[in-house]
C-alpha cells in the first residue's frame, strides 16, 4: 500500500540522526517508514545524560504526528540509527491522503502509536519505583516480545548494548553488567 504513494528512498548510516539534519528534511513535513535496520529513540535529561525511550525496527511507520507542536515527538525525541537504516520518506500531504484512503493503514498507525503510548505510560509509572533488577528483566522481556524478528525466526536475541540498556532503565552500565551476570548465573539468560 505505502509503496503505491509518492516517496523518496533514503539511507542513514549507523550513528546518524533521523530528522535532525535540517538540510535533508524539515521535521514537521516529513514522515518515514523503516524498510530495513534498527533505530533507538532518546532524549537528553537536565544533566545531559541520554535517556533511551524506545526502539524502532524495520516494518514500522513511527511518529505520525500531524500537528507540529512544542511537545511534538519531533521536538522532543532524537531518533538515531543503531545500524544502517533504509527509510521511505513521505510528505505530510501524502500521509494525510494515505490515512484518508485506507482504514487498515489508519488502524495500523493508531495501533502502533497506542503501543508506544502504553510503553511510555508504563515507563513513567513504574521506572521510578521498581528495583533495577525488575527494570532490567522488564526491558529484556519487552525487547523479546516486541522484536519483529522473534515472530519470524525466534533468535531470542536483544539488539542493545549494556550501555543502551543502562540508558533505557536508568542505571549505570556497571550495574547492568552485574545484573546480567547474575541472570546468567541463575540460568535465566545466556
């Protein structure tokens, strides 16, 4: 469906930011669909630390925000390529046309954004109160459940470094290393 609409193909290299290169696009008018690769979404805290919010993988059409505002996804999130990433770029007008013309597409977009909202709600409610061990186990479980490759090939892998996990769950990398070691000792993970 989406390939039948006007789009541009663009590749980002590992470490590049999507949407934060003004010369390539303007945030409020360009939307993307990930054809291949993985991205992570993060913000910066008051202390300058990076806080990972979520990950986007191939087959997703994230962040369709038609009303650019101060607290828009595009103003508050930084999307970084974890691997080389290939995307289809769409204009705002094209996205509006796609949403108008297909209930199935609209439903898919709403469902995806609902899952992201649920994840962010869960994080904001639980992260300050759960133990670091529980946050790590939740991260590993959610990464396994929502990783698109799991349904196809069951690799049972998490594509995140210990540093990235620490930025997601709000602990130091050495704490993650100790907790991962404990989970390995207990035979919970390999």
